């Protein structure tokens, strides 16, 4: 089955943004083939009812601003682009307190994809996910 | 706690300019929010997250969005 997901890049400063779902929370997520792992903003994770007690471990990331430390949580239900993951490990970072202010709640990285085939059509501004 | 009727996002922006707004049953067209039910609003995103944790349990879905403008034409390197 092929799922087509339109995206809109209004200008050269626009990311490819897709909808995601963290339990009941609807998120806006940047689709980022340059990220090895999925990263969510801490606020979105706290709002979904997770607490600091549920941090599994910490991990270091190489970001544009240097090496940063993120907390790893196991998310019960996480989905985006027609793909559902249960008990999915995500990295959580406090975007706001690090002055990372964008209208997104996180980044979908390569670890979110398993055997799916994903095509990016920039001309049509469309992602196609072959599930 | 505040809860209002279904509002368009344009109405929400006018009522709560430059604030974070916790919206229940949000409706999106692609990734653009169209509206929903305002549960909480304020300047402190983290405070809304803590205060809203119990409120969102009563709804199928929710989202936390900012009503102000983000800088345009900013180049992004994540």
C-alpha cells in the first residue's frame, strides 16, 4: 500500500513537516534524513503524561550547536506518516530552554523507519510511503 | 482552567496573541491547524504542559501551538 503525504515548503526556510501522534498528542515533526534518531521536545512528552522517572538513559548527540545530551524515553504509542510504533525509544531534548524555537515538536529520524520505502518528490511536494 | 467552544485558529490567534495554546480535538489540514477547543493558554509553554496533563485525558487528541509568528526566512540546520 502506498500512502501519499503532501507537504508544503513555503520558502527556502521551510522544513518538510509531517503530522505525528504521541499517544493522544498531535505533533508537528520535521522529516529529517540527516538525523539518525527521532527527537521530541520535552514539553510534548511531559504533556503526554510522561515523567522524568521514566527516563531510560541519556545519550549524546552531535547537533549543529555541538554535542548535546538527550534523555531516552520509551513511548507507548508513536505514529507518523502512516507508520505506527509501539514502545518506541525516542530521544527527548528541551528545545525551548536551549533557545531552539521553531513551530515543530520534534524530528523524525532514520530510526523511525524500518523496512518501509519512502520517496520524496520535491516537484510534487509529496512524500510517498510504501507500507 | 478555561474551556471554550470550538474556535478557528484565526479566532484563537486574535484572542490569545503571542501565547502558547493547548487545543483539544484540533483539526489540521495537512500540517496547518484550523482550530479546536482551547483548554489553556499562556506565555509559559512548560507550565501549560504540566497544568494540561490531566485536562487532555478527557479528549481524543490535543496539540500545543504558538499563536505568534516565527521568524521567516531563517535558515535551519538541525
